[in-house]
C-alpha cells in the first residue's frame, strides 16, 4: 500500500517537473519584449533654394521622431511639419515674384540613425497659394495649385547628429514636378518652378 502511494507521489512529482520544464523551455524560446522606441521632439529652422526661379524660401516648423534602438537600420519614423512660408523668385530673370508656399508631407518620414549620422526620406507636395508680381499683382495660385507629384526629399546630417541636442540636415538635390490648377498661366508658371537642383538646409534643435 505504501509502495503504491509512494509511486503515485513520485509520479505526480515527475509530472509536475515535466510541466515546469516544458513551461521554462517555451518561455526561453519566446523573444524578449522589444524596447519601446525613444521619442524626440525638435524645432527646426532653415531654408530651401529653388533653382528654376532662382529664389529662396525660409523654413520653420518641427519634427516629432521615434528612434527604435533595437534596429541597426530603418530605425527612424517621424512627422515633419513645415510651416507655410513665402518665397521671393524671378520669372524671365527680371520679374520679381512673391509666392505663398506650403510643404505638405505624404505619409511618414523614414530613415536610419547610426554612428551619430542621420539620413531621412520624406515625400512632400508643394502647394502654391499665390503668385504676385512686384508683390501686388496676382498672376496665379490658389487652394488647388500644387506640384503634380510629391518631391522625394532626402536629408542627411552635416556633421554629427545628437538626438538629445539636434544638428544640421541638408539635401544634395531634390526635384519639383510640374504644377497644376494654378490659373490661366499655369503652364508658364510651371516652366519657372519645376526642375531639379533644389536644396534644403535645416537646423534641428531638441525641445527641452
């Protein structure tokens, strides 16, 4: 009788041990929970040179970025906000034109941060609310006036970029597509805005 009870007791202990070992094996096989991305907020200030009309627009805005430290690449996602601005350009090389300009982000900014270097890729439509010759005579623009395709804007850090502080980002080049829905002179205005050779330089400062 005692032997039977002892056997049952040993059997129960062995079964319990087997269950515990199985649970431990399953737990060890499961991946550790990933660390949450680190969030950074930045103010930005800079400018964009538009080659075709030979003019510059001042840029201000902000960036809300997440850095996934568990990934060696493709570890940055962000929302890039550029405030509406004005640009001073020339048409035909002699006519001074001012334009209301807005950069509208399409989707998320993505990129890679590694070895204190940051590279990001943003897709942006450019909206042109107005064109005014001599700052007073309207010749085009409107709520629907914008580039027909988003510009692919690749920004790279110029020197070290420290997420807790910020840094400088620059483009090598970006292209503006033709514009549409800008009034009777759309075709002419497009000739003097579209093209490659445009640049952006931004200084990002981490928010306290």
